[in-house]
């Protein structure tokens, strides 16, 4: 019985760690690596507060606990 409770507690704690908010700069770098791997050479990634997002189709990520968005724009 004690082993079951321990496993349940560890599962809950690990789930909380996975759902932790990601810092914006770290997420932006991860997205940038994926974009460059796709062969895109001219683009802009910008971190903006939620209220500055005008086109939801440009949003490629959410960070800082959902308070900011990363927007993508292909240039050229």
C-alpha cells in the first residue's frame, strides 16, 4: 500500500515539473532551430505580450506561463 502511494506521489510531482512554464527566450531558441532545420533563411521571431497579438495565425508559441506569445513572420 505504501509503495502505491509513493508511486502516485512521484507521478504527480513529475507531471507538475513537465507542465512548468517555459522561459520565452528558451522557447524562442527551440523554435528558431526548427525553422532553420526546415531551410527557412529569412524570418522574424518576436516575443510579445498577449494584448499585442493582432493575428493569431502568426503565433507559434506561448511562454512565461501564457502571459506572452512568440510570433513568426516570414520575410521576403
